[in-house]
């Protein structure tokens, strides 16, 4: 499991432990699993899905994965 944080510029929206997160990047849909290689990705409008249970609709944002933590700063509609 890894830590997931979803924030806006103003506040933390959500924090949870997860085993799988799918994010809508500008290039393609990307799935993050435990110990994914470090990365930074620009997010496009779409849905962040956590463990096939929780969904967040976003307008855009940025995702950063390092040290088994996924941090996303997003804008919502």
C-alpha cells in the first residue's frame, strides 16, 4: 500500500492508503501501484479512481509520485 493525497491549492481534499490509483494524464491513463518509479505527470480533465472504489472528477492538475507517496494538486469543476 502507498499513501495518496489529493489537494487543491487551498486545502487537502482527501488522504488514504491505496493499492492502485488510475489517473488521467495528458499522454494516457496511468495506473500507479506500490513502489512505482518516481514521476511527475500533468493531469487532464477526467476521473481519478482509487482501488476501483472511490472516484474524483477533476478539471486538471499535477501528480507527483516518490518514496511510495502519490501527491496530486488538482482543480475541480
